[in-house]
């Protein structure tokens, strides 16, 4: 058995929580974090030593098998790339030196998820939500899709971790534009770009957005200096985008040559094979024009966020997807309420988080054609939605529970 390294990481994932003062110094947050991580560990152990869990079949099994096969080679040709190939090489690197083990692959994902728990707590602090941190950790971590997809050999755990690290570091740069915070922001975007071709392109958009937002209203940034700085960052991002397209083939070449509408049209035409699936919803963009993309986008977004609808439910997975869509709708409504009620710097922070949530969900929506696939893609941005709408939902549930627990009157009303 090659599971010894995996078992060491089981302990290490909990030690990561203990190492964080943000988690360790607050008992309620610590207990919520430990309980959430235990639930994820149960998923990983069942998937390793018991049955293959629903959602951990296709890609998770393939990634593990490819990495194990690569690690067995006497001479591995390491290639710097992005997307699934990069993740397979990442796993193979650990498998080569520590043994090819499904448990090890799962525990590497859980180390990233443990860091994500800490980041959720840190972002909550920056939004003045410290008293809601335990509930936010539980709400973000115990969603079944999050528990499954971040506990097996899939990329979602790393995508989630890097996305939260980007959000956290951008908030820090706006507050304290120190060199270390800027480096952390750049490393977060670099890590995010390695995990998926779409995220590689979106990371460059995030870079320009972070440069603009973090310097707007920040100390020491005059309007002229900020303008030139943002233009410089945008130029660097576009240069990196062109290079990445030529070097790694991340699909940017078609965008630069034909424009965004043509690229979106071509990509969604490539999803036509999935339209025969029962859970498929389309729709395909009708033509490679900006008007066609804009007309289709609201419907694509609506279906991506909330499908299936009650009339489409046929099995247990559909019921789960329906309930998850309903939860997303509730959290969105509370997030809108939080944005509307907030003022000043807090409103700016909530607005920034809401913007990056919308951007990444639009990106996934354009490349998704069925609600089974959408469940997995929602995992990456879901904790941000919880941070925005979770406090309102928690307040509502607490208020409702207190109303239900009110004692009956001891005497007849007058």
C-alpha cells in the first residue's frame, strides 16, 4: 500500500486549521471548521476504501489513473502547461516520490480545502462578519457538491482555494498596498490560471480589475498615477494573454483573431454533442455576432444558475440540483439586500466580491450545457455567494426559529 503519505496529510489538514490564528482563537469558528473538514475527510475515505461516490467517477478516476501511469515512467517529460494536463502532472509529481495513491490525491485536495476554510474566515473578517463566521463555514463547506468535488482527485479544490486567495489578497492590497500582498495576489491568479483554460483567460481580466479597484480610493494613489498604473497592468495582461495563446493554446487566439462573439459562438457550437443528454438545456448562440451573444446570455445565465425547474425533475440528482438552485436564488436575494443596505468602504468591498462572482459564473455559463455539469462548476464561486448572502440567510433562520420557539400564552387572550 502506498497510502502512508495520504494518512500523514489527513493529520496535516487539521494542523493547518490549528496553525491559523483566525480559526484557532475563536472556538465556535474552530469547531465549525473541524466539523466541516471531518465531513470532507469522510467523503475522501469512503471514496478511497469503500464505494466510488456519485460525482467522483469520470474525471476524478481518469486524473488519478493518468497521474499514476505517468509516475510509473522512468523518465517523465515534464511540460509547463495549463488545464487538466497541468493537474495530472501535479499529481504525478507527488505520486512519483510518495507513491501512487488515491488517498494521497484526495488529501492533496483537502489540504487546499483546509486553506480555503481559513480564507473564508479571513474574508468574513474584512466584511465585518466575524460573528457569522461559524455559520458561513458550515454553509459553504457542507453543501454536498462542495463536499464531494473538493475531496477527490479533481481540480475544484484548487480552483476554489486560488479564487478565494485572489479575493482576499485584493481586499488586502486595497487596504494595505504592501509588496507581500501584491505578490500573493499575483500568485493566486497564476495558480488559478494553471487549473483551467477559461480561468487562465479570466485571470487576466481579474488582474486588470484588481489593479483598478484596489487603487481606487486607496491611499497614495492620485487619479493620474492610478490611470497610468491600470493602463500598464492592462498592457501587461494583454501581452501575457497573447503569449499564453501562442505557447499553451488556451483558446485566446480565436478571441484575438475573430473577436469575443465569434469565439463564444464557436465554443458553444462545440457543445452540440451534449444536447442529446436529458439534463441538457442549451441554448446554442444562433450566430457569431455581439447581438446574438447578448440576446442569448440572459437565458444561458438563467438556466445555468437555476436549472432544472420543477417540470424537468425526473430523478434524485434532478431533485438535488433543483434544491441547490433554490438555495442559490435565496442567497442571491440576500446578497442583493446586503449590497443595497451597505455604505462606504463596506459597500465597495461587497460590490467587488459580487462583481468577481458574476464574472466567473458568466464564464462557466458560456461553457456549460447541462445542469449536471453546472453543479460542479458552481463550486468555485459558491463560497463568495455564501459570504455575500449567508449572513442575511442566517439572520432570517435565527429569527424564524425564535418565533417558532415562543411559548404559548399562559392564559386565554382577552
